[in-house]
């Protein structure tokens, strides 16, 4: 039996940060679905495959090895044996990840990986379609949102902290384009599940959001 917490929402809504905090506090395995899509995007870049070469991108899935690990109490992700946790946040990856995540076959294969990773574990998983598509029977579903201005500000700050150079306008353009693409996917489009709890985090601190979600989990999990 596993206990599944699904956190969905648009880019920059704070899903990643909140999920990381809660995973540590409550001992839930953190499976970041966006990071897996970013790994496929990175491998596309590494192999110099053009975005139009869909067949070649799909073939990557046969050769790729993605692993979620914990090192020094931090969640890290490995692509073919290499720690790419920072690398997948860079601009070249951010630019192509949304179209790559729109490829049906890529979604099917990664969804299998996510379901496999979650087997018999208590997990928290963030993404776009976790509560609607990957785990429609998740024990808890949260839809985390924030205004576009706030989401761009957060991503800008996060990039600065990680030494990634992208100005405000560039991030705004990138996020708007991703929102548009993520909401209009044929499969796994970003939308709130009917039974998800909606949280607008625009005027909330990270701690406030994390505590709110922790309260919801504790009530349901009875720990
Ligand atoms: O959460 P993120 O910014 O790391 O996600 C990167 C991209 O992956 C994002 O543009 C949408 C896509 N994605 C998706 O389509 N489905 C998911 N469950 C998670 C991410």
C-alpha cells in the first residue's frame, strides 16, 4: 500500500520548494516529475537532436536512465549516472522542456517510471497532471497557484541563487509560453483536479504554504 500526495500547478507556483520541505519533514519520497521531463530535454540537447525529430526523442527513452536519490539530505537526480540536479535548471533545458513534455510517448513512458517509483511507498509528487492523470486516486491532491508576476519573481530569485543568468522579461516570456503549452497538451494538460484543494500562494510565505499542506496531510494520514 502506498500513500500518495499529488501537488500540481503552473511553473513558479512553488511546488518544488514546498514538496522538498514536506518530503523531509514527513519522510515522504519526493518524485519530481518535471525533473524527469527536464532530463529528457537535456539528453535531447546532449545528443544534438532537433525538436522536430520526434522519433529520435522518443528513442532516447529506451536508452536513458533516470534515478531519484538522496545525498547529504538533499533530493538529487541522476541522468545516465551523472548528477544533473543543477544542470537541468539551465536556460537551454527550460526553453525546450515544454514541447518535449507534449510528446505523448514521452509522457506514457515517464508516467510508467513514476508509477513504478511510487510502488509500495509513501510519496509526494509534484507536476502538472499528477492528480488528474498519473495518480487519479491520490490520497491528497493540492493545486498550487500564484499570480504570474509572483511566479516570475520567484523564478528570478531562484535562478540568481543558482547562478543562472536570465532577466525578468526573459523569464516572463518563458513562463507565459510554458503556461500556454502546459494547459493545452493533448494528454496530461495542466488543470485542477475536481477533488483537489486549491491554494493561492501569491501572498503566502513558503513556510505558511508548507504548514497548510502538512496540516492537510496529517489530518488524512492520521500521524
Ligand atoms: O516543474 P518544472 O518546471 O520542472 O517542469 C518542467 C516542464 O515539464 C514543464 O514545462 C511542464 C512539464 N511537466 C509536465 O508536462 N508534466 C508534469 N507532470 C511535470 C512537468
